[in-house]
């Protein structure tokens, strides 16, 4: 898509917070009940995101964040770099609740729910037994936000569990969004929302 065409559209950037574990080998499945801060590498990712958005010189319309501290810290780095203050938090940008798997190593989660249940979540957005997601409400929230009028760029700092519902709201299969990465959607004059790119790290 040509740059001048994007300039005429409302641009939506879905941004995943930075790292919350210093080493991927130590990572556990954390969700809405585990409000932990960014680690050093996560702060570095947030600063790279902020620098990238500042370099784009985007006319930022809104900067919203999940209520969780890891997302708010990431948003703060974007604020520092761009000068656009946080416009508030939104609950529907928050992480899901992993129920009995909250805080558990991935191997233990896989052992409890099985490979098929995990694949259904990753590929179709169907939550495993015991997880609290409310997929219909999340999809409705994304669609309502897509339908809002506005110009310029909206930046939404969220989590991987929540970001997948943006794609499901468009009828697309969910895809992983890595820490410190973003996806971009564009809304045309007719209101149609299209996926421009996904899972890009500055």
C-alpha cells in the first residue's frame, strides 16, 4: 500500500507490551491476575517502540493502554518519545484470565489442557477449559472501536491474549504478537478496516 494512501486513512496500531521475564526459559503463562512490571529488556523494547513512533511523526489521535502495569509502562515510553499523553486505559485491552494455568510454566499448561486445546486457542481463539475470556464481548469492543470516527493514528497498548481478538473481529485467524511488536490496521473512507502488517518489531 502506498504511503500517500495510508495518510488518508485512520491508522490503528496494536502494540504488545515489552518483556516481563528476563529469560524466555523462565517465562510462565501470565494474565490479568498477575500484574508484573517490565524487566530491563522490556523497558528497552518499550523505548524502541517510542523512538519508532516518534520517527514516524504520526498525528496521534489517541494513545490507550491496558490497565496492567506492563502495558502502562510501555505506553509511558511512547509518551516520553512522542509527547502525546496517555488518553486513558481500557479494560478490553487487558490480558485474559488463564484460570488454573495462571503463573504456570508452558509445559505444565500443555500437560493440563492438551495440544489440541492449545492449538484451538492459538489458531481459532477458542479458550481452553477454565480460562476466562468472554470472547464475544472482546470482539464487540474491537468492532465498536473500529467503527469510531477519527483521523490520524490510534495507538493501543495491549497483550497478546487481547490483541488476537482484533483480528478475529475482522474475520481473520488470530496470530501471535511478540513482546515489543506491533500490528497496523487501516480504516478507509468507506469504513472498511484492513490489515496492513502484523508482528513487526522496531
